[in-house]
């Protein structure tokens, strides 16, 4: 944990990170997470103009925050996430020439060697000021990432995560310890690991720390932040859903409905089960399902829910979310809960 606070001195422990969810992770959400003592991310997307605009907004927001939250005068205290299969390295290197983020989060490469190219290119562009975090979903991916790209932090995502991830993966309760053992076997016990997937409140954070993680990443929890850039129908579903292991599922249906092509074959996505899933199970063709999805998209907030068709990405921890709060309140609440859960155990001395 101390390694994270050395890298990011504004962090308060336990470390809470908001995921780079495209569209949902607005600049205001990211900055408010960081000013609350976490580390907020935006998504890099695919268009350099949009990324420039987001970084401009973050630079403006950074002028209003305490100097204690700044990484340095020329480094923004936030991160930018990139899904490598869908964008070019030049997207990051061009944007980072003007505004330098503290972190670049890399995941979903077409080929593992792409991680090395991106890490090298970003480090050269920012003179090493932007640290490299790499998301992995298996022990093999973690070993490959460490060997190829020498990341500053590993994000270990388990199968309970909402949105995209490896179709075949374990939950963090076994995945994180096995990754930690692998790192120890190659002399890299010093590498910070963040746990992701199914963590929505402080008890999950405490559990991740017990597994050996240095902190956590939360995505679904921040969909219920006031600053999240998602339709109210989606946000209402995140608050309404319970029993996430039964009300969400992993599949490729969401990408087919949204006609998103290009994800590596080993990826799928976890989302709330709705009419589209039920109709597919009953034998409906993709063509008809897509047509109904497009038709319902025009109906606004009523298009979400059990009988709706809109894609509602959410992890299995969705049932632990009780309401919409500010990003800062979420960070503070989760950290307080985690510390209370740990109590006076040996782990509490690490916070």
C-alpha cells in the first residue's frame, strides 16, 4: 500500500479507484474521486478530439483543487484508460503532449506485444511522468504483462466485474492470491495489485486487502454516482437490481445488439438480464433482436429494466448499491466501511 501513496501522494488508504467506463466516467466524476482521496479515471475513447476536450476539462478542474491533490504542477491527478484493440497509440501520444495524466490504463490488446508498444510510447511521450497500469484477467495475462510492459500497477479483474472482461476467468477470491503468488515467484512482490470485480462497498474492499491487494477498482458502484454520464434509466436499474449473480450474466449479446465489432474473441461482457436475453434464449435471431433494440432505444428511460432491452452493464455487486451519491461520498463511505470491517486486525495497521 505504501508503494501507491509514494506514486500518488494524494491517495488516502485503502486505495479506491474509479474505472475508466466510456461515457459514464466523466471528467467531473474522475476529478471528484481524486480530490476525495481516490484515483479517478476517464476513458480514452477512439477520437483524439474528444480526448483533448476531456483533458482540457480536467486541466480546468485541476486549477480549482488543493495543491495536495496534484501529482505535480504539470501532471493531472487522474488516469486515462485505453482498450487497445479499438484505438491507435497515436491517440494517447498526441493528447498527452498537451496534458499529462498520472496514469494510463491499458487493456484488451489484440496481441499481448501491443502492451509493450503502448507502454514504451506513453513513457517516452511524457518522460515517464505517466505511470502504466495494465488490466489482466488471468495469471497467464498477468505474467505476460509483467514480462512485456513492466507495469507500475496491475489491475486484476475477476469474473464478477460488470462490462467487458475475459469470458473465462475466476473471481478475485482465487485469482488475486494466485497472481500474488506468481509475482512472488519471479521476484516482483513489490508490484502493487488492485482487485476489480464485484466490489461495491467496504466489506469487499476489506476482503480484497485480505487477499493481498493494495487497493480496489470499482466500476458499477460509480455508475450510481451523481456525476456519472449515463441515462437515468440505466442508473435507476443499477440502484434497483439485487442478487447480482442471478440478475446479471456474461455473454456477447450486448455487443451484438449494439453492433460493436472488434473485441478479441476471449472477451464478453456482464450486464443485467433483460428482454433481449430472454428472447435470445427463446430462439430469436440476432437480426430481429437488434431491430427491436434499435426501436426501443427511442423510448427513453422506459427502455431499461426487466422488460426493456437497453444494455445495462453491471457487476454482481450491484445488489449492494443502495442509492445515488456523489463520487466523493462514495469514496469516503467505502473507505470508512473498510476500516471498520478490518477493525483492529493486523491489516488495519497497513492503512
